[in-house]
C-alpha cells in the first residue's frame, strides 16, 4: 500500500471513529441530569413571582424581593452558581417549569396532591397559616367558640376554603370580595372576628395596636416548597438536603421572619 492509500485509509478510519464518538457525546449530553447541567453551566433558573407579598415583590428600584426571592438567592449562592430569575405570575409558575424555562419553581407553591401529579415537590421551606383573629373582648380560643358569632371572610381565599369547614352550627359567616372590607368590618365591630392569613393578622395588630386585635386560634397550616420536574431526581435530592441543612441552622427561619413578621413553624420533610 503506497503513502496516498495509507493517508486515505487513516482519514476514513478517523471519520468513522468520529462518527462513532460524536453520537455518544451527544447522547451523554442529552442524558445529563438537571443538576449536572446547572453545575456545568454555572447557572440556575428559578421562577420569580413579584406580585405576591410577602413572598415576592418588586422593591423601590424595581428589583425582585420577598421571602421566596431571598430563598432563591440563598439556594443559588449555596449551589455556587449564577441565578437567573424567570418572572412569572401565579398561573405561570408550573407551566414555566414544565416548559423548561425554569429549572426550579420557588414561588410559594402549596403542596397538594393534584399538583404532585405533574411536578415533584421538595421538602417545604415555609408555611402559610390561616387564623381567626378578633378583639380581646371576643372570647374565642377554638373553632367551637365561633358558634353564635359573626365571622368575616374574604372570598376566593384559603380561609374561605377552610374556616367554614371547622365552623360549628350557629356560626354566621359574612363574606367580602376583598381583604380591605374584611379588615374594615373587623375594625369597625361589624363582626366578632375574621379569618385571614397569619401575615395579614400580624400586619393589622402592628399597625393598629390600640384596637387590641389578637389571634384567637390557628385553623390550618399549608406548607409550600420548591418544585422541580418529576424526572429531575438528583436536583430534587440536592434541594431536599439544602432545605434540611438550612432549616436547622436558622437560615430559612431568618428569611421567613424577616419578610413575614412571624416565626417559622416546624417544617415536615418529604
């Protein structure tokens, strides 16, 4: 075989080898886990809902802020990667994740069985409590004490879905279309008490100390958690580890209390 033929043979072999390797490289990249890809690219994309205080807002400079925003920033810092926020509203949180626009959804997504059919919840990083509050003169320490009393609720809220279920016979539920009228009814004495989030109740007591409004009892506590796609098992496991560590070292409690004004309740794990 002459030199030209040797070169041709080598070239053919090289092309064949490259053709063999290239698909394998592509397949390896296609099967790279979400966590490995994030670490390789040194960037994580996380949803940012900025119209849901205290979880997500825009600060005076127009930058995302809030408890879930701070949580996302801390997670990216601990992961050692750059953070890219993907701005969404409430209805876009899960679709943005499933469409691949975001790697993680951290947007106060309450853990529900229905949602778990399409996405994978991590261990919760926060909680939203629904309470019944009222003036000190209203004697009430449990749901049973609502009998014979007028209780204000805001429509289309978690309190509307939960308070009537625990209200005993004889409770008069008074509905309002917005939280403003609900608070006004409570402050003016039109009702004996009102159901709302612990965050809202804390805000009322802080801003109106003379009114003597206090939390009577907690109706329910809903937990919210970071969310990933169901196939992203290694990323979910890393986040669960991260939540475990930061729920015990006080980092998550510090973020929660800073933005909500209430203490973080004990968090379960998934």
